[in-house]
């Protein structure tokens, strides 16, 4: 079945100019690199916001060095934008758009995505969303300041926050971001369904592909109600409607349901690609098949389904009917089951492996360790009576930084160090990578373990000055320690930035398959040319045939014909 | 370092803390088990020259049992966590014991307004009294608080009582508590409510019976 | 460059159709969210029946008929393009566009009547939903009309034949827009 939507550029060999090659490209690899770059740039912005927030908390009402005084309403904007940026403008573009776009066609043996022009459009819509969000900092009234969760009525009437256009632009930026990722999702799913190379059955796909697909489906099915909710919020703000305003017959809690119906599945949208990267990396550096390939896939799909019925665990004390609390507590605790399966399977993959510790592997194991911690603190939050106390405290903040940071940063860095040779044709520097890892791992835990204690002592979220509360004053030493560790954590990322530029400028080209990995992208050049493969690969086996008794080496590529391997043994 | 939690002076605070510790012991065991196993494996199975990894795919039931048996244990423990949790939730949020005293608490940007019904015990009468940020109650008595907001969502948080309840404009939500020890306890707002969210704070003054009588006489002299 | 060989590792559904279905799968929860919100709020509170009495049931009914008919005409356009009949294809696509435009015109008449009677989005919770839902739907109708218009022009130029799948995909989207209206109409127009 020929794909009728053939991009003419795929069959022509004309030279494209600078703009069509590097800026308005339809090549999935270029688009992936564009998303990665923009996501990393936003990570720097998000990190700078962290710096000023943490300084304010540690030394309230002093001047933040390099910034100045932070008024309480500005603090609220910083908190809001930090969350929004990290979730929607760092995690999504890096984990989904960058890795998904880069890897899907390569790993399935295709020349490009099913809809290359739609792909290009999706990036430029995301770039537009970025400009809109960035501009919201500079309008009168400042950026959105009602939390990344944007609860009305605070967010529905400008006079409640003093933020006018900043909040409207925030909503517009999110709408554009959603549109961008919906387009991406259509591409991911259609491409994987229709453009796999001969022999690449669904159960021979690498797990990262399964994770990206599941994440795409979850995103596409969950974001709709939030889009509806955002339209209603925008109408409340601009047209004077009263969807969320009780004085007009509206219901503030409606937003919470719409937001979290998306918000909870969204965290799994972010988590799954991170887990996928961990799985790819540990099999390569452990030289061992993944333990329970199909089990992991089925568990992931079950978790995907369950993710749609846990949302109101964010609303236990919101005023919703208390009888809903236990049902959602139950579904929430049930979702720990498929994830426990996946985690135990990953640990079993390490058993009797043959492990080396290049930087990607360090970050992958780090991601695993950090995620387990975060998953366990989730059980506290998911228990309704415990949540009465910990809701809206720093205990929650510590929990989600453990789960999200593990997927986005530990997983993301694992992926970047791992696929950098394929993406950019250069190896990253190992020494700098190891420094980056150890500093990040040690400092991340230094920041966020104490944060659990701060939360358990009752410190509320989103307050600018803990010294305003007698019961929080004794926590200042801890808060200051956290701030100090956070600043060093941020500075440690310089090792990564230096590594990127150093490596890109390096003269030694990377080999095709420096890690001796099985999946199809490693049989293409580093980086692959337009069209990816010289001839369409043919797939003979699954992706994790490491240390196979059928091969002389400890790896056996998916597209390696058996005949050659056997002959090599003679 | 002091206790992990602020002092508990609530009749049901111990129950909340109890669920926390129950979950804590279970999760701590899992933490050391899993992280310990990971640490052990990555050291024990470092690459040794001439030694291949074991070609184990985990696709037989015998192999998968190593995953599924621990998962069943997880599920059983989950069940007990929710079973005990349900009891405590029902006690705090699922019922309203007969009240000795009812107070209205209204959140607004950026303070709490407490309205007392006065000696006649009825709201909307002449002897009602409204105080900003001061909640006075006697110890050992069940207090009901009728919660609402004048503007945005706030959250009525009493760390020492392990009580939290969002206050929503357009709704009246009733919570209850009983204080076990006299003292002054802060009532911070626990839901972002605008530029004055940080600093929005009230004080719960739990009085001994004698002090409470004195306070009543002071506020309603012609009682 | 490789030749695109037929493989066994693909679903039998053309990409344009697959892509359209996934797109629609993401659109359905958007309206689903609005509709669910409307239902929950309406069931929870009173006073909506009075507001509903001010919408124009007859015009709503005509609009329903227009959209249903246009769903039929786009199916006939698809049949025509598969039969390689550019004139019939063009005729039915043109009809679909006209019926869609008719829907929007009537919607505009309803809006202007309601606004002159003082029923604006801020007039209360029912009106907030009415304008929000029908407005978002109307934007989707407009998008569909634009797509159908482009296809119509392509058909008139005789160059639609090799892209018959586009008519099918446009038809799928158009049916979706129609079905959403089938939900909105009873919710908003029937007391």
C-alpha cells in the first residue's frame, strides 16, 4: 500500500538552501534537533526562575543577586512560570518531540514521518507558543501568576491577581502548545502504524517506541477537556462569561476537574518516554535482553488506561464530595501495580547483566533510583487522609520533583548522551559527562530530600516568605541549605553545556554504532542523511538480542541476517 | 532535629499520623529492598572480561514469577493502606459529630474572618461577633467550622490539628475538630490566593475552660 | 534513494485516514469536556429552562437538517470521486460547501437576534455555555468549509482524482462536525 502523501523532497535529490535545510526543514531529524534546542533553552529559563525563587525563600525580602527585589506578586509569577515552562516547554519538547521525532522513523526503518510538512508546522507552532509565553513576561501586569494549575476564580478575573494580558497570553501559549503536540501525536501514531520496515512487527519495536506511542495516545485523549476548560477560562476573562464564577451560576471546581483530568495523565505522558530511554540504555550497557518485553508493554498500556481514572486525588480537600475520595484513593493505589511490574522488570534486567558505566548508563540507573523514591512518596499523597495534611505543602513538591526530574532530566540526559553521536555525529566527552552526572545526582538529592521534611513540618506551597509564619521560622536553615544545593545544582549543568559545545566542535567523527547496539538507528550513518537509510532495512528479530547464544558477539542487530551471524561463528 | 511533624493537638491528628507511619514503614522496606538490589546488581554484575550476560528474556511464567510475586505483595499492602485510610477519612471528612460550638470562617484576600454566633447560638442575630484572624475555642469540645470564601479559593489549614479544607466561594463547607491542648496555633492559608497569599495567617486560640469563660465574658459582657 | 516497497509491516489503512482518525480522537474530548461540564452544571443547578426558552428552536432544527444533508452530500462526493466523475464530485462538494455556509449564516442570524435581545455570553451560565459551545463548533464548521472549498476548487480543475483519499478524510472530519451538532442541538435547544 503506497502512502499517497509522498513528500516530493523524499524522491528528489536537489540541494535545499540554508533556510529549507536548517530552519524550515521537513526532515524529522532536524525538527527533533530544533525541539531539543528550544527545550534546553527553556530549561535554562526555568532554572533561572528556580534560582530567584529559592533565593527569595532562603533570604526573604533581600535582593536576589543579579535580579533585584522580588515583590510577592512577582514571586507568584515566577512560581507559575517555572511550573508551566518545565512541564510544557522543557519536558514535552525534549522527551516527546525531540526523542520521538528523532527516533521513531529511524527505529522503525522509515525514511521520515508520515506527514513531514505537518511535522514542520508542529515545530513552528511550538516556536510561536514559545514567543507568546515569553512575551507574557513583558506585558503590563506581568506574567501569569495563578500557579501552573491556574485555579479560578483567582485566574478568572484579572483584578484578583492584577495580571491582565499576561494570563491571556499564558492561555494562548498553552493552546498553541497543545495544538503543536496534537499534530505531533497524529504523526507519531500514523507513522508507526504505517511505515515500519519489512519484518518490523509491533512486537519487535523498541520499548521507547511503545512508550512514545502510549504517551502520544494518552496526551491526545486527555488534553481535550483542558482545551475546553481553557476556552471557558479565556471566555470568563475576556467575554465576561461566568463558567467558573459562582456569582454568575458557575462552578470554580469545574476547572479543577477539567484540569486534572488532563493533568494526571500528563505526568505519565512525561514519565513514559523517560522510562523508555532507561530501558534502551540499560539493555545496551548491560548487554542483556530486557526482562519481560511483552509484560512491560501490557503493563504500560494498563497504566495508561488507569491514568484516566485517578485525577481527583489532586482534589481530596478541594470541597468536592468527600465520598469521592476513597474511590480515587483506590484507583490511585491500583496504578502503583503496573508501575511496580515495570520497575521490577527493569531491576530483573540488571540481574546477571554485564554492566559498564558510560555516562548514559549512569544517568539511566540514576533515573531508576530517583524514580523509585518518587513513586514511593506518591503512596503517601494518594492516601486521602494523609493528603489532608500534606496537600499543598512542600511534601508534594518534593514528590513530583523526584518523579519528574527522574524522567525529564536523568532520563533526558541519559538519552542525550546516548544518542548524541547519532544526532550530531560526535561523541560527548566522557569525563565531563561523569562530572555532570555525579554533581547532578548528589545535589538533586541534597535539594529534594530535605524538602520532604520541610513539607512535613507544614510549609505551604507558593509562599514567598516563610518567615511570616512562626511555625516555619525554625525551618530556615533547611530552606537555606536547599537553596544552596539548588544553586550548585544549577551551576553543575554548566558541565553539560560545555560538553555540548566542546563535542560539537570536536573534530573526531562518531562511528555508526559506538555502543554496539541492536536497534535500527545504529545501522544508519552518524548523523543519518536525508532519507535515513541507503536501502530499506529488513528486520529479522526483536531489539534486545544481546548476549544471544545465536551470535558470536554479545549483540545481534535487528536487521542483521542470521546467515551472516552464523557464518561469522564458523 | 525535632519531630518530623508539628505538635499534634487534635483528637484525630494521631490517626492521620498513624496512616502516615504505616505507609512509611511499608515504603521504607520497599525502598531498601529495591534500591539495595539495584546497588548490589550494578556492582555484582560489572563487566568482567570473557563473561557474557545471561540471556534471560523474562518471557516464561517461571521467570516472570520473580516480578509478579512481589507485585502481589505490593497489591496486598496497598489494600491494607486503603482499608486503614478509609477508616480515618470517614472519621474526619465523612461525618460531623455533634458540635459543642459552631463558628463561621470566611477566607478573603488576604485574611480570615471568624464569625461567632454569640450566646444565643444563632447566626444572623444581634449578638454575632466578627473577628479578623482570631479563632477562639475551648479545648476538649467539638467545634464545627462553616467555611466559605468571599472571592477566590483559599485553604483553611491547621497544621497542629492535621486539618485542611479548601474554602470555595459560592459554597459552604463544614469541617470539625476538637483540640486537646491549650495554646495558640497558626492558621495559614494553603491555596495560592493572590499577592497576599504569603503572610495570610490566622491564630487558633484554644483555651482552658476557665480562660474560655473569661474570653466569653470579655466579648459578651451582658451575657 | 530507496524505492518504497510494499511491506507486511503496515496496517492496511492509508495514512491520511489513520491520521484523520487520530486527529478526531483528540477533538472528541474537547467537545466531550464542554458537553460534560454543561450537563453536570445544568443538573446541579436550577434556572436554566428559562434561558433555554429564548433560543430559536426552529432555526436550530433547520441547521440540524442542513448539516445532516451536507454529511450526505459529502459522502456522495466521495462516491463520485471514486467513480472518477469530476463533474458530480464538484457538484456535491459545492453543495456541501453551500449547506455549510447556510449553517453559518443561520447561526449568525441567531446570534445577532439574541444579542439585540440582550442575551450575550455574560448574561448567565446558560448563555456562557451556549455561546462557548456553538461558537467553538462554528469555528470547526468554518474550518471544514474551508477544506471542502479547497477540494471543490481542486475538483473543478479536474485534479482531484488521484487524491480521492482527501475527500474521504474531509468527509470524516465533516461527519464529526455534524455529530457534535447532533449532541449540541438537544442539549441547548430542547428544554
